[in-house]
């Protein structure tokens, strides 16, 4: 685990666990070792903070390319932080540029790390669960790792879209992990990718109880959205 990530878990992570007291269910489904994808719904920027706080292993999150290319002292500081946290660089331009983020995640997963991914591709604008993009299936198949579904509940109340800092609401957040989905031997054709992705989204919906919307969420350039 990167040193800066360890420091973050001891400070920010423990602060979240103590201050917000999130309820955690099914953590035993997260592998104790080996590569895995954590695939969840996306309600708030706080989702990543709470995931990092409750999962005892290092999670490689995505960070936009601008964080790695800034200039001056501020650029150096931001670059040092995201690199020190073990983040994966992602281009906001989409297309082949965005797919390079998935290429960068494959060796991370094969090396035995965890990568967090939001199949919806962006935060839900209204709290509903939208159709998943097949990048999660592509990545799992390419790296040969399982997909662990996770349902985040209440993070949108703690830190709604547009709110800079999370509100202190003890016990308002619930994080539910489901059994891992094994993709071994599954096909990589478009219909198989869609079937795996739909299976993941169904598992997430069962964990959260969200209303499901069978279409993609309105696009927002916050992460890879490979189809």
C-alpha cells in the first residue's frame, strides 16, 4: 500500500469511520488478496472516500489527466498527491484517450491490486441507477479478475452534487458488498459484455434498492465511459 494512501487511511479514513459511522455489510466478499474490480453505483464524490475508508486494502481510483500535468508549485503538489495515492490517469476527451485508462488499469489488476469503477460512468443526477457501460466487463475479462458489486446508500445526502464538503450525519451512510462475479470463461463479444454488465448492475440494484433506468445517465466527463 502506498505510504501516502496509508497516511490517508489513518487520518481521513479513520475520521470518516469515527465521525460518520457508516454501516458496512458483506465486506467479506472483498478478496483479501489478488486483483479485483469494485463496481458500484455513483451518488456522490464522497463514494470514493467511504470506500477507501472501509476497505482494508489499497484501491486504485481514477484521476483526470490534468492532475498529473499541472505546472508550478500547485501542479507539483497535486501531481505528487495523486501519484502517491496510486491513482490511474484518465483522459477526459473520451474515445481512444479514455480507453487508455483501462489499458493502464490492467497491469494494476494483474499485479494484485483493487480498482474501483462506476459502470454508470458518472454520478446519478437524480438518485436512480442507470444502465451500465460495458467497460467494467472488458476490464475484468482483460485482467482476469472478479467483479465485486457494491451499493452505496446515503452518500448523496451527506454530500449532494455541488456541495464542497460532506455534512456530518452520523449513521447516514450504508455500504453493501455483494458476492463476487466470476467472469472466467465468459466471452468478449458485445452480447457477452452486455450480459456481464447487466448482471453487475442487477447485483448493485439489489444491494441499493434504487429504481433502475434502462438508459445511460446524462454524460459528464468525470471518468472512463468505454462502451
